[in-house]
């Protein structure tokens, strides 16, 4: 199923102009939650980090279903297994970004395998501030 962010990500891929970028990130920051495949211990859950272009990327998803599909398709869970996911508000993810940066994570990608748009983690606060000011 194609979502609004999928359509906007396609527009950015076709023409990465400022207006298309702003629409995509405004929609992303307007989501109620960002979803992550959970890794780590139950008392210290961490989001799954993948590697893209030799860089560690935080794998975020626009829905819990997409996070689950990613986990199953990439061998992180069996199809009949429960997949634990973390849900963070975009604001909480921005607050967490400096910690992830200190852990060596370079960027965040959304809906890897579907639309796969991304941003350097250090840019999240500026992107959020910018799109919050758009009407």
C-alpha cells in the first residue's frame, strides 16, 4: 500500500528540489510515531541499525507493519514470530539523535526497501525546526 510519504519520496527522487524535500519532511515529522525494529535486551531495547554504503543507518519505518515486514524479509524474525517494535514520537527521536550520533550511527532512513529516503542524524533538529515553520 502506497502512503503519502511514499508518494512524496517518489517526487523527491524524480525532482529533489527544496519544495519536494520540505513536503516529504513535513509529512514525516507530522507522523504520530516513527517505528523501529527492536533489538537488545527487554530492559534495554534499542532500535535496529543497518549498514548502507558502509555507514551505520538507523532503520525507521512509517508504520509498525513496515517495521515487521522489514524484520521478516531480512531474517531478523521468522514469519510466524512476534516482532518487537519500538515506537517513538518524532520529537523523542530528535532528542535521542545526539545519543545515536555518539554511538556512531550516521543517518536515519525511512521505509528501507520501500521508499528509503534518509537524512544525516545530526540534521534532524534543523529539519524539524525548518518544517515546523512552514505553513
